[in-house]
C-alpha cells in the first residue's frame, strides 16, 4: 500500500466482498443462474438503478457456490481515474490469496493499454489449478477506452482461468456478440432481476406490511418487479392506515420514487440527454426516427446511447423501445412541471409522425392526448376506421379514447361544418350502449352534413360513408329498413373512395353484406341472400368479428332450411352455436333464427320431440328480442311440426297467429300452403303397430314392406317430401301441377303402406330409398 500515491489510500474500500445487507431477499433461482454462468468465462448482470444487481451478486457470493476464489472490485460510477483500476484488481486478487507477484507493478497510466502487464497477469492466472472469479461491480468504462480494451484482452488471454462477472447499469463495452455466438456468455437482465409475487411478499413482510394476494400482484405489476420501487413502496406503507388503498394509487409520481429517480437517473444525465429522456417519455413507445421528430436531429443522435446505456428502456423489436412504466410516469410529471404546455406540443408532433408512418392507432391516441380532437377525428374518418370505434374490429382503442372528448369540441366543430368529431362522439356513445347520446350526436352530424362542401369529393364520400356505417350499427337490430337503406348507401359510396382505403376494411364489408343479405333473405331472394351472406361471413371471420359472423351463420342456417337443404342448415347452425371468435360488437341477436333452423332440421329427421324443444327455446328468445320475420318462420315450422304429429287444430292456431306482421308474399304463400295441409291432417294414432310405420310399432313386428316399386317421378316427389316442402312447393320445384303431385303422393303412400308424409319419409329411409 505504501507504494501507492496518497490519493489511492481508499483502495481497501474498493476491494473485497461487501457485507450482505440484512434486508436482502433470498433469490435461489437467480443465484443458481449465476452459479451456472460462472462455469463459463463471462457473466453480465445488467439492469437499471435500483434493480438489485449488486445485491443479487452478493447473495451468490455468500452462498459458497463459487467455483474458486472470488475477487471483488467496486468501481466508481462513470469512468475510472487513470491508474486506479488495475491496482484495485491486483489488490482484490491478493485479498483472496491469489499470487500476483510475478505480474509486477500495475501501469501508472490508465489511458494507455499496457499489453505486457496484461499478459503477465493472465499468465499468473493460468498457472493456477483452479479458476479465479473476478467481480467488477458498477463497471462502466467508455467504449474503446484503454480500460475496456484491457479487460477484453485479459479475458481473452486468461481463457478458462478467469471467470469474469460484470455488474452495471448497461452492457459493458466488451465483445459480447462474439461471446454470445461462442456460447461463452451468461446474461442476467431486467426481466431476470424483476421480483416475483413471492419475493415481493417477502420484501413487504420485512417492513411489517401485509397485503392480499391481488394487491401484491398489482404492486409487482405496477413496479414491473423493480426492486427499488418495491422497497420504496414498502417503506411508505410501514404504519400506513390503508396499505391496500396505497397500492391502488402508487405510481411513478410518488414522492419517494420521484426523488430516487430524479437523483439516480435524471440528474445524472447531460443537458441534451435529459431533454431527450423527457421528450421521449410522451409516446407509449419510441424509436430513433420518432425521437428525432420530437427533439430535432442534433439531440436525436443521442437516442442509441440513451437506450443502450439505460436499462430502464426495454427493446420491443424492430428498433422500438419503451421505458419502464414508473420511470415514464415520473418523466411525464417532470416534463409538465418544468415546461408546462410542452407535453401537448410533443403529442401533436408524435401524432403527425405516427400518421405519416401509417400507425393510425398511435396517431389517434397522441392527438387525443394532445386534446386535438378535430385532428384525431379526421384521422379516423379519413382512414375509414370507424369500425374500430364501433367495436367491429379487434382494436377498440378509439371508443375508449373518444369517451373523453369534451362536448364543446363536438359542438364547435359542428358549428364550423366539420362533422368528424360528432361522428366519433356518436360511435363512442353507441359502443357503450348510450343510444340517446348517439342520436344527439347524429343529429349534430346531419346538420353539418347539409352544409358539407363537395370541393373534395372523396373526402365528402368518406364522411358520408362513416355516417351511414354508424346508422347501420345503430339500427340493424331495431329498425331493419333503416339499416338496409344505410347499407345500400354505404355500398354505393364504396365506389367513390379509393380501393386502397377499403382494402383492409373487412369489417365494413361484413357489416354491409350481413345487413343486405338478411334483407334479401326476408324478401325471399334466397340465391342473392346466400351470395351476400357467404361473402359477409368470410369478411367477418377475417376481421375477427364474432357478432357479424354469427349473424351471417344464423341467416345462412335459416336460408338453407327454407330451401330444404337440411344438412347444410345443420352445419351452419352448429357453427353459429360454437363461435371461435371473441365477441366484438353489440348488440348481438337473440339466437332465435338458429334455434328455428335447428328445429326444422329435427322435424325433417322426424325427431319431433327434439324439434318441439328447439322451437320452444326459439319462442322464448323471440319474446326477449322480437323479429317479425323469424317469428313468422318459427310459426311455420311449429305448424309443420303439429301437422307431422297429427295435430291439425294446433297447427291452424299457430299459423293464424303469425299473420299479423308478415308482408313478404313468398312467406304468406308458405303459410297458406301449411294451413291447407293442416285442414286435411288426421289425428296421429297412438299405441301398437300401425301399418303406416308409426314409431310405436312393437319391437318384434315384421320389417317394413313395399307394395310395388316407385317410379322415377315418385322418387323425385319423395325426395322433396323429405325436405318438408309443401305440395305447392314440390309442384313448383318439379314443374308439375298440384293435382299431379297429389296423385304421385297417393301412389307413394299406397306403395309404402303409410297414410302420412312423415311416416312415408321414415319408411323410405328404412328401405334406404333416401
């Protein structure tokens, strides 16, 4: 020691393993990682201030699971003074019994790399039979400095004789990429250092703080497991009257946290770096280009240094980073305190930049945070992204944002003949089920639309299209004619906007096609309805909208049942009842249509009890969500079921009760035909064997017989009969007169030895004629 200059008499305070703090929490998983890492040449423990890096390495050092003598050097924060580092290393090695006498004196100048000294030190280490572990705590040399190059050279020359453990707030300027590729690098970073729920509870227990499991989890999530944040919270909660309430309000603006971050993180930065950190805290994520847009090119050049030298910034991939949420909260608070008004300006810059990059969600969010509601609304309308505000897509960010839009922003814009804010106000209100507020906003929109300038035809078309989409969503379950008119308007406006704007708007096509397809179904135009509904189903599935997907499937199930395609009807009904997507929009339909379709499928299969059950459920659903069309079809199928059961009187009552709201001529014709069938229906016999194939036939009865083979035309009639078509429908389908069909039916009944259609179908299936 006497050979050292006087200013280095503090040498002993920099070497040797420090004592383990009494408050250290046992972390066996992490210390085991260190033990495994020390079997290789290099271990890096990197994390932000207060993340528990040094404490973790101390825990490991005191476990005794170190593969050799452990030399510890506590470095100065920042660059080492010339000639200090290497004497400290030699003294640390001597301190644990490593003979370094052959190494000679450490270089007096730390700014020049002394290769001879490094080679001698490495040779002394390699002559040992056991490796030496060297811990460099708080090691932050300048990249390219003689100190950094010297440590890298020692690591290379010493080989397996040296196990280097580097602890710091950022990656050391060592050849990490090369070591990583060679499998010679072990890394412990912020995610590894983050406390678990169990460790958080143990830390709180040290301070006499007891919290429920949900509160422990909430505190850990809010701090992201940051050790300093957790300890500061625990200290603040000691003796607190309501620790659970404290957790709910604990953020980066807590005084103790703010003071720590100000001293340990922010005030340690240069003026330019400090400004960059404050400015880039405004957006949720940031990259180099956005940083430059916010602070200018000169300060923006510091971005890579900021994210590389500060472990509070986490990489998200593709050049994006986000700050630790407690740091971000603190920085935003500090920004508002130091430069009031700058936050809004930075948010506007971010909004413009995000918009230029096609990142709509972040552009709208930034504009809303800046309070620039007209710009935020214009972004949504211009991009035809109204489906996001209505909940038609996965991303419903706009609905949440625009709930905060002040009413005066809507009224002022409408007075200036700018309807976009009113449109978004209506959409946000509708998404939360507030139809009066939606109607009020739509009223403001419609007054603004009457004065809308047509100088920009496409801009005008996008506004009108957005308005009509909101009308569809507002009325599609309560006023179908209004929804159909709006859907027709949207379909026409599709041709007035650029194809690029519509290329990814599957949700708008799904909404329009499901609405128009449902209208075609109700009008009896089944082929057109099927085309629209299938296309709408594909679009709804592509965008992940369960409500629109189910709507299309329900109508398709009913459509196929109306066409007598019961296998397809059953498949669509099954898909409708087992959605694979998460519901995205409201309100959803009652499900009565799919229940009616299922009932019809059961009727066609002569499962009369099952049909009655499904139709009963459909009736209950129609009570809560009336739909005149589905109610009429429900009555038709219920009437046909009664006919199949031989209960003509009940069928007539059911069919008569369905007439009030039925306007579609094709559906009236079907009800009329069913009534005629009901008038000639005879009661179904019960008990014992009946020659007509009733299911009450005794088990030991003779197998069914056929009296004469069926002609080709009789087989055609039988096939259509199995689809539960009426006599008139069979006649129309086969281009025969009704009387001719009746004649064929009589012949089919006689040859099959039955007297009713359901028995004929069942007998034909038993004989494998169907």
